[in-house]
C-alpha cells in the first residue's frame, strides 16, 4: 500500500460534486475536513486559496492537486474530488479540471510530505491510472485505485 492510499478512506471521497468554482470546491472540502478531522474550515479555504495565488495547482489533463499547510495539523490528510462538471483552473494546458486530490500537510511539512505530493502527481501522470480514476463510480473503488494502482 502506498502512502497516499493510507491517507484516503471512502469518507474522504466526494464524487459528482456540484461546484462551479475553485472557491466553492475549497468550501466543500473545508466542510469535509472539518467534519472528518475537526479542522477549521475557514483556515482550509484561506490556505488553499492563498496557495492558488502563487500559481495554479492544475496539472493539466483535467486534473489538479490543490495543497496547503495547516496550523496544528498533526499529520497529513487528503480528499479526492470528482466534479459533476469541469471548472476553469488555470492549468498549464488551459483545460478545465474535473478531478482533484486535495492534500493538507502540517505547517512544518517535511521531505516526506513533499514526496507524498510527488507520488500523487506521478499517479496522475499515468494514463492508465487516469482512465481508471475517471471510471470509478464509488468511493471504495477510488480508494482501492489510490492504494493499489491501476490494474
């Protein structure tokens, strides 16, 4: 099992999310992290938004990897989002984003946290992985894919 697969549970997966902007996605994810991990929703939205002002976390091919550092977070948390309709995300290829992994790390992130981000980006870079990800129709299938990789 890879490290991102260990972070993600079916309760951390939002499928068919109806959100038309980055901010709306961040608000919904903030609600999820508040409910699941007791994290302050406003801080999550603020930090994800701040990170986007430094440069888009859109990777291209309809995928984004929004990430931020959060105060008093003891360990990283993640959520996977599949949108009902793709949204503009200022990705390098100018394509709208339909799928994203949101990754939150402790304020004093380590090399391990950077490696986790790289691991997610590498997964998204694999064509077979992306195809299978887009065909996942339930949270358990999403978690299995991120744990085991493409089959």
